[in-house]
C-alpha cells in the first residue's frame, strides 16, 4: 500500500447521484428505476444517499416524483436518505414523506441565487431561516450547500471571503455540515486548500466538486490534506445543474473510491458493485458513464 502523509484513515462518501445526477438528465427516469438505483447504492455499502429534492416541480421536472419515490423506497436502518429542500413548502412535503435529514442549498453569488432560487444573495437567507429552524425543531438533521464557491459563469471568480461569509451564515443557522460546491468545476487544488483554510477549521466542511475541467479528484486530494473527511460524489459521474449550463457531472464515486483504496483510506464501499450499478444505470439512461474508472473496469 502506498500511502501519503497528512490524509485521513477513513472518508465518508456522500452519494448524490440520485439527486444531482438525475436532476440533470434529459430523460425523466421512471420512479421504479430511481428506487432500484438507490437500493443498489445501499447494497454497494453507501450509508448516506441523497435521494431526491422537494423543489418546485416546474423548476426541476426530473425530480417531480419525489413524494412517490419515498413511498416506494424501502429505507434501510443505518442508512441516511437526505433530500434537498429550499423553502417551507419543500419542508412540509419532506416531513409528510417521513424524511429525517434535509439539505438547504445557498448560492455564494448574487446571479446564481437569482437563477437557481429566484432570490438575491441576502434574501435567500429569509427563505432558509424558517426552514432550518422548523426542521431542527422537528428533530431533523440539516446540511447546507454553498454553490459557485470558486467561480460562477456570470460573475467570474468568487471572492473567498464572500464564500466564507455565506457558509458561516448557514452554519450559524444550525446546519451540521457545509458542503462546498464547485458547481461549474473551475477550481484547482491550491484554491480548494485556500478556501478550506479560510474557514479556520475543516471540521464541519464537506466538498462537492464537479469534474467539468477534470480537476475534481485533484481538488479532493487537496481537501483531504486540508482535513476534510466528507466527500460528495455521484455514481458514474453523472450530474450537473439545470440552472448553470456549463456544469457537468460530479466527481464520479468510482474514481474517488479507486484513489482512496489505492491510498489505503477506508470507505466501506464495494467498488465492483458500484461499477456494476453504473453500467446498469447507463443502460437505463441510454448513454455511457463518464467515469474513467467505470470505463476501465467495465471493459473487464
Ligand atoms: P418561486 O417561483 O420564487 O416560488 O421559486 P414561490 O415561493 O414564489 O412560490 C410559487 C408557487 O410555487 C407557489 O404556488 C408555491 O406553493 C409553489 P402557488 O401558491 O402559486 O400555487 N412552490 C412549491 N411547490 C412545490 N414544492 C416546493 C415549492 N416552492 C414553491 N418546494 C423556488 C422558488 C426555490 C421554489 C424555486 O426557485 C426552486 O424550486 N428552485 C430549485 C432549483 C433547483 O433545484 N436547482 C438544482 C439544485 S441546486 C444544485 O444542483 C447545486 C448543488 O448540487 C451544489 C453545487 O453543485 O454547487 C446543491
Ligand atoms: Mg452539484
């Protein structure tokens, strides 16, 4: 085993394929296929599977079936199934589905807040505050995302201090974790390390890197060296954001697990089962997985 100094011995992979992945597919995937997908992810050893979103169905029609999905999904003990919730209507719907964990998602930039949430940089918080308070009161865990942490397509590079300000405001609401979203994949490892360091402590941070410029794995390694131990990834590298056209897929779970295994870092995940799931999903989506590791291993 060839290890590197300064890395954690265990990493939690926060799987976003069923939400971030499927929200960006052109085709609407049948709800039964979504349920089977999530079941396969559980079989492969995932303990956190972001299942879907309770956003406005017109804004993301791909996930309009969230209520139905949670009705047919057999939720297993010991596995967390968080969902995205932007506002009180979303929280009501999530509570009606018996959800135990939600994630709110803020923007680090004004333009993306407008495009993704129909709110400004400041007024997005008026929407989130009652959601987080209500969810905590109902005994839910609340995660937070901050998007466009390195740059956005309209405003260019995002100032680090602006990301730290938005991120800390979310943590101060009572969110247990803040996931740093490189929505359009423009970050590089030094920028990732600088952002994490600017927060002062990596303890409540997770990273959520899209692979648009092929930097997601390198940025993840930099984040791990900076003390982060929770990494978001998407099965087969599917994903994107419907309100940021240049966003492509997330860091592929298989690419991440290949690297972590090679470094001797525990994840509890079965790589063969992950690859088999991506091959199965690709056949349902009608296009090959963009993950390099899936492509290499599926050739077998
Ligand atoms: P809005 O149009 O301002 O909503 O949208 P509104 O509050 O004005 O309400 C308008 C109507 O929508 C009302 O109905 C509401 O009840 C209804 P009416 O009274 O007119 O009949 N409504 C809802 N219905 C169902 N579920 C709801 C809901 N909310 C309102 N939750 C809103 C504001 C936030 C709802 C909208 O902008 C939205 O849904 N945005 C979500 C966009 C999205 O999901 N983007 C992708 C996820 S973010 C991402 O991918 C980035 C991430 O991966 C991290 C990264 O990569 O950086 C997380
Ligand atoms: Mg994303």
